[in-house]
């Protein structure tokens, strides 16, 4: 799959309401790849993933728990276009974008993957459980190990308890040698 075609994708109806395809950003040979669910309004406007409040929290937690600066890891989403009203991406939308996501992972070859949220955990690791059961579990995408955790938006809504769980999940990832 030619990743240069991704910004012009019209494979699902999300292209009708998006401002842009949010491909991802970061180094071309990352130690870590972070995969979220889908772009929000800030990301659709700015063209980069996790640049809103959720992203600020995620970047801070990754720095505090893994010691990585934002420039050290690649960030993308399972679904590349913003769903209307920031709704959760549909399974069909994640399935449509999956080829793009797999092409990114294959191209970048990160040593570890962190998924944030249900959609990402299912798209990357194939987990069938919801994130409340899947968080902190080791997952494998081909030969690349990783961990699933809550989406930082859940932490912004639910508070410190979810942040504490995310920190514990990141420590599981750290134990893998990120």
C-alpha cells in the first residue's frame, strides 16, 4: 500500500466531513508507536494526532513514565479521519483504515506499540475485550509487542483514578524495554 496516497483517501464516508486526513507524526525509525482511536476537532484542524487536551496529557504521562520526549515516538490513529461530533469510530471505519495502519506499522517498524482506547486495541492487537479488561495486557502485532491503555480523554472525564491506571499500564510497557 502506497502511504503517499493516504491523504487523498475516500474509502469511507468520513472523507465527506473531515477537513484533512490525519496521517501521523514522529520519527521514521521510532522506538515507540502510539496508536489512538481517531482524530478529534483539534487534530482535524491542525493535521496532527493528539494535539488537543488529551494529547497534552498523553505526552506528559509518556514523558513521566517512559522518559520519552514527543519527538522520540510516532503517533497516529487507527482511523485517520475525524468522525462527526467526535463519535467513536465504527468498526467498519476502523476496518477500512486498517490497511493504512498496518502499512504504517510495517514501514516504521517500531520496537514497541502503545494503543490508547478500545478501537486502537482492537485494530492493532485484535483484542475482543473492552479497554477496562484489556488495559495493561501485553499485545502483539506481528512480532512487535505492546500494551493497551485507556484513551487520555477517558482520564480527562473520569479523573485521577484513570490516570493512575494509565501510569501503571505505561510501567508495563517500560518493563518491555522501551
